[in-house]
C-alpha cells in the first residue's frame, strides 16, 4: 500500500474543504445574480439617460453655434451690423443635399467655408488584419497556462482577444470542415506534449508566438475566410447579436469583481464561461491554504495532487453555473419590459434628481480633495526645476535641427508639392528622432531615478507615493512612447495630399469629386497609420509588465496616455489639414467673383490648411501634456482615494438616499454615482494643480531650453 501511495497521490480536497468549495460557489453565484438583476434595470436606465442627454446636448450645441455665429458676424461687419437669421446646423446623418444647402447659406453670409459632406462609401472593401502580439502566463499560483493575445482589425472594427493553444486547434478543425476541399490550411505548430504536460518555458512560448502569428496571417489572407463567422468570432470581430445583453452582463460581472476585490483579467466568449472563471478564482483564493497544506512534498506528486484539487473545484463550478445563469437570464425578460414601460414617464425625474444629488456629493468630495491638491502642487513646483532639464535636453537638438534644416525643406515641399524635398526633411527628422531616444535613456539612467527618490521625500500623503514608481523605470518605456510621434506617421498623408493638390489645379470643374476622393483616401490611410501607432500602445503596456513590478495601474495609465497622443496629436491635426484644405478649395470654387487664377487659389487653400493644422497641433500639444499628467496620476491613486473618500462620504450618501423618490429608488445606482463623481473631481483636481503651476513650468521650460541651446 505504501508503494501505491507513493505513485498515486490522494486527493487533497477533504470533506471540510469540499464544504468550503460548495459554500463559496453559492456565495459568489448569489452576489453575481443579485448584481445581474440590479444591472438589468440600471443599464436600461443608463441608455435612456444617454438618449435624454443627447437631446439636451443638441439643444446646447444649437445655442452655442448661434452665439458663435453672432459674435463672428459682429466682429466681421461691425457691432452695429444687423444680425441676419442664421440657419440651424443640420442633425447628424442628413442628406448631402440638405447639408449642401446649409453650407452655401452660411458661406454667403460671410462665414468660413465648410464643405458639405455625406457618408462616404469605403475606398475599397475593408481588409482583415490580425496579429498575435505576445503571450502571458495566467493563474500562475492556481493552474498556470499560457494565453496568446491577438489584435485584429477590419475597417472600423478593432478587437483584442486572448486565446489558448487548444482553441487554435478547435478553430483549425472548424475551418477544415467549412472550407472547400481545394483550400489547404497552413500547419499549426505541434502541441508541447502528447500527454498534456504544459511547456511554459520562455524560449518555447516565444517560438510558438512566432509560429501562431504566421498561422493567423496566412489564414486571414484566404478570401473565403474574410467573412467566416467562426474565424471572426475567434479574433473578436463578430458583431454582437444582443448588445444590451452584453452590456448588462459586463456591468454585473465588473461589479461582482469589485465586490470581491478580484483584479484578475477574465476573458470569456460566453456568459457562463465568465461566471465560471470568476467563481473558480474566488474558490481557489478561499481554499488555497487548506489544499496546499494537504499536498505531498515530492514535486511530481505535488503537481498531480494539485490537478486533482483543481478538477474538484471545476466540477463544483461547472455543475452550479449553467442552471443558475439560465434561470437568471430568463427572469430578466419581464424585468426589462417593466422598466421600459415605467421609464417613459419618470426619466426626466431621474435625471433631475441625479443632478441634485451630484451637486451635493461634489461639494463634499471637493472638501476632501483639498489636501491632495496642496500636496500635489508642492511636488509639481519642485519637479519643474528638477525633472524638466534632463528630459528637455535631448529635445532641444531636435528643435534646433528642425528650425535650421528640416523646416525650410518641409515648407519648400509644401509650396511645390515636392515629395523628394519632403522625404529629405522627414529623413533628417527621423535620424534625430532616433538619437533622442538614446539620449533620453541616458539622461533617465543618469539622473531621473535619483531625482525621483529626492522628490518622493516631499510626499506627505501616502496616496501619492505610487506616482513615482514608473519614473524609476522611465528609460524602459520611453522607446515605444516616442515611436508614437515619429515623423513618418504624418508624412505619408501629406504625400497623398500633394497628388490631389496637383489634380485639383488641373481640373476645377471636377473639384468636388476630387475632394471626395481625397478625403476618402486620406481617411483610409489615417486609419491605417493609426493602427500602426496602436501597435506601440500595446507595447507600452507590455514594457511595464516585463519589468516584473506591481505597476498594473501604471501600464493602463500609459496605455490611455498613448490613446490621447494618437487621437489629439496625430488624428486631430492630420484631419484638420485634410478637412480645412477641402473646405477652402470648395469655398473658393463657390465664389462668383475672384480674380486669382484657380491654381493660386488651390495653393492658398493648402497654405491656410497647413496653418490651421500647425495651430491645432501646438494647441493640442499642451493639452496632451496636461491630460497625460492627470491620467497617469489619477489612474495610479484612484483606487486608494476611492477607499479613503468613501468612508468619509458615508453620512453624505445616507442623506442623499433620502432625496430619491421611492418609485425610482431601484433605478438610481448611488454607489456608481459616487465612484463617477470621485473620478471626475480627481481629474479636475489634478488639472487645477497642473494649471496652478503654469507660470513655474513655463519659467523652468524657458530656462531649460536656453541652457540646452547654449550647451549645443
């Protein structure tokens, strides 16, 4: 018998542990089902509120538009000028004919030209692109396995999915059955072991990422697979059949994770899988100590014994989840219908009461945020003189070379539509861009770490300590961040505009069709370049993960800052260039009297558009820096602040509860409102703290730049 026990380990899950498992399964299920019933109402209410809010925003926009036009008209024609009746801006989605009528009316009243735009058909059918970015190890202390992260795109649809190797094998089988016999699928890499033992070594997984990436790329190139539902579902691009169902479930799962203080990433394709994963993680957290205490000492037996325990947990979860979920989903149907019936008459009351409650909450929350703002202001003042010079020093060389060498070449290329001059100017910028990355890393390594330790001594609030953690690893993440603003991202679009500018000069009568084609082509390439920038965003997050530090919030914050850079610096500036060029060309084509030759008017339109885009870029640059600081700091300390503030807010929340009429009490999520208010006020607090330091930052910025230029 002793020999048998040495070969076959006993199950470490005894009757007491089994009771704990069953109890935890039921507790988590009850928490989720309660949240699901609650969010069935709340998410429908949220959608109705959004509809109501859009209606109000439209009214505000129309009033703001009228005020702007009135001010513009008075400035242009004198304060005594009689203001005419302005046409109301059209709703989104109106016909091109209605939009044209509006644009001509405002142009004839003396306003800046606005080219009428309808909904463009895609330039060509959207291409399906899918990449395998990296692998990650999941459930390292539970049942470790590798997942592979895919990023896919088709037209405007973008998705991220996590898949295990066994799911690739299942997909391969489905595609073989669905496709014609003459289509040969690429080969999948071999399994790590024929007996099911997982190989989680770094070298093996890196090689598998490469092979699976090649497999996906080849699959996506097969025309018969472009619209295959199994493949689109696998990569996350199959549109949802019931978006409201998904919205309710996601909200309930997110809330349950919050209730359980569970921060694990849970990826799922079906609701049952999401619930099962959540419960399994919670069960393991509950019984981990008991199970591990019962495991044998020998390594091989320990692994086998642990797998037995996991099988018991999964068995209990798999038996409980499907029937509970089915019952909950069926019960939600009548509840939805009832909420829809009631909402029609009370939505205005709900919105009014929420505004009233929000005002009370915000007043109180601001009181609690005052010491945070004061502490932050102190740090920012000291940081300006210490952190700016080492960061700015590498950039001063770029400014000097751009001013002396690149800018004249770029301006000349713009005037003459010379792609060679543009390429020459951009190549010079690219070279210095690469040098900057190296120098930034050197400066970070030399002095930023020490400066951060010094600044951390100024921190009097524990909440702000985490803001300094990523700065100590600044050099690791700077490479991918700087790649997001490399010159190549915008130069390709400018080359395309050169071609269309030449066409427009030669063909005034067909200008409208050429402009439509230009905007459509530019939009296509802007999306394509945006996708390339997105790749660096994902690596920003990966850079943090590879450090092996507990900086998840930092990774998410930098990921979000990357999005701000993409949207505000790149997309807005480039779109401004394209749209303003089209607006002014169209405007000049509508003028009945203009003595300038048509080619000169096209040049003038391009010059005006370049000025508008440059102005937009400069304006957004300052905003990006400010938003970036607020995003990073806010993300890093948000959870800690919510914990601390909510304790102080309990009396305020109780008094707010009394303001909610009984007939709508179950349709107002007060806790969610508190979280949203704290987040808004946190962002506002950081913005104000940064704004208050504007003079200090500008002074130090000028000093640092002067010193750097002298050094060069």
